[in-house]
């Protein structure tokens, strides 16, 4: 039977987006755990006005009136930051989508537990959720690992699985955040009795940070590829043609044809059919640059394009 300590566990939490906030919220309500500090990214300038925007998790703490000290260091590699963390005497440092790599002097202060949104060692790096969707994986999940100096290479402490089905990245992120919250509590409470499992590097792959350019598509792709890209890149950056036209909603019908990819081949009351590599994409909603979203039929009528023309 697992032996559990009744002593209050002091936790430093490191995280930035809503994924981290969901885990953070769960830890606040655990009676045998105390969050003694939050470390998050510095406020960043946003939009045309270049107004400062605070990280999601910082806004939550401030709006909730929580008495938790917030640190926003530009770097973790200075001696002062490591001394601040050590002075708080944490039992654990919980890290969830923080956005900075922890150096050795911080890793040595207390066990650093990272909640990575993939089933490691698959999909290390910045965009594991999007990559799982792009590859049409049936399952995704969260891995709790004890952090090491490498990128997502630490020993694994526990997993939580979910079915991806037809979820977009935003929906999958929300689901995994809830799983990660439950997993974090279980791992901390039973940490001393958990088997630390080494990762197999040969089974790993590295994912990169998503950029706006990743959302550009064309009709030489298969219907399945277009569909997975739409799911993976929702809500950001979306998928769009070279012209900047965003494809907001469509259905794919696989079939053999002799049409040139990108040509309009059918017009329905609620969709415009475009030839793609292995079938027809029936586009229902689009959004032109700097315009409101509209139905595809209104769009082609406004552009005065018809069957046989290239959709752009």
C-alpha cells in the first residue's frame, strides 16, 4: 500500500497559457498542497496599438484575488532567479507550457514535474497537439515527467490517454488540460513510490513552434490532409490559400476525377465544390483578408467566378 505524507507540500508553479491555468486551478483547491509562487512569461506587446498583454494565468490570479506572488523573469539563467526559487523552499516545481527551458541550477532545487501534452517519447517539443492531429492519430494524452536538461527527455512518471476523434487543437488542448490537472495531483501525492521510466529516444520526434505560414494550403492536397490541417490549426492560424482567403468550413468527398486541382466543379445552394488531389472539397464558409466571414456562394458571386474557374 502506498505511504502518503500528510505534510503540506509547497509548490512553485510555472506556466503561461490557458492549458497551464486549468492545472493551476486544480492545485489551488487541493488541501494538502500550497502554491507558494507563480512563474510565468513577461507581459508582451500585442496588436496594432502595441498594448501590453498579460499571460492568461497571470490574469486569472489577479482577477481571482489570490494571494500568490507572481514572478516574470526575462531569463531563468541568472543567479538571482535560482536564489529566489530556492528561498521559497519548494517541495515540487510544476511546469506546464511555461515557454522557457529550466537550467540545471533550478532543476536541482526540487523535483521539476512537467505536464507535456503528448504520449512521450512521441512528439517532443512545442506543438505536440497539432502534430498528433495532422498525423490523424487515434489517441493523444498527457505525460508527467521529471524534467532533465534535454527537451522533453526526462524520466516518465505517469500518463493519461484520450481519444482524439474529430477534435480541433483548441478542443483537444482543453480536454488534455483537465487530464493533466488530475494527473498532476496523483503524481505529487505518490511521487516517492512512482517508478521513473526512461524514454526511448529512438521512438521520439521533435515538433516545432507553429507559425502563421503553416496554415497556407492548396488544392493539390488530399481531402484528408486539408481536413486534418483545418482541425490542427483551429483556432490559429487557421488554413488559407495563397491569396489569404481562409477556408472556415468544408466537407470532403473522395472520388476519382479528371478535373484540375483548384477548379470550381460544382455549385450548390450551401457549398461550392472544388477539385482537390483525390476528390471534391465542398466549401461552405470562407473569410477574405480584412473581411467578415461569409458563405462560399456569396463569395464567388461577389468575385464573379463560376464553374470552370479557379477558386482563389
